[in-house]
C-alpha cells in the first residue's frame, strides 16, 4: 500500500482536496486515474535517485574517515572495516572518479 502524502503537496494534482480543508492526508485514491500511473512511476524514479545519492554520500564520507584513520593504508583500513582489500580499492576508485 502506498504511503500517504501530506495534503499540502496534493494541491498540484488534485486542488480540491486541500481547498476543502477536510483532508489532512492524501493517498493514491485521491489522484485522478489519468495521472496515477505517471505519478507513481515518477515518484519511484525520484525516490530511487534520492536514495542512490544519499547512499553514495554516506559511503564517500565513510571511506574518507576510514582512510584518514589509517593514514591512507588500504590494507589496514580493509582489515579494520571487514571489507576485502580489493573491494575497498574498487570503492575508493569509484568515489575518486565522482569527485
């Protein structure tokens, strides 16, 4: 079941929901059929993109702190983190390309 959204955001898709002042939450039943498919797929894309960016940022910060702690020594950092050394090197290379 889709998670309800605040009524304030509903005004773009279904203006009468927020104008009436009665609805405080909004779910897919309030979305007109002609836009529901587009809205759902757009929302999934936006959420996936936001999650990917968030995870990449957390991973980059973790790697930066890990490498700083071990003075750039990949082998020591790998042992301490439990990540295989070759995998850690791939992760570091991926983040260097992005910066």
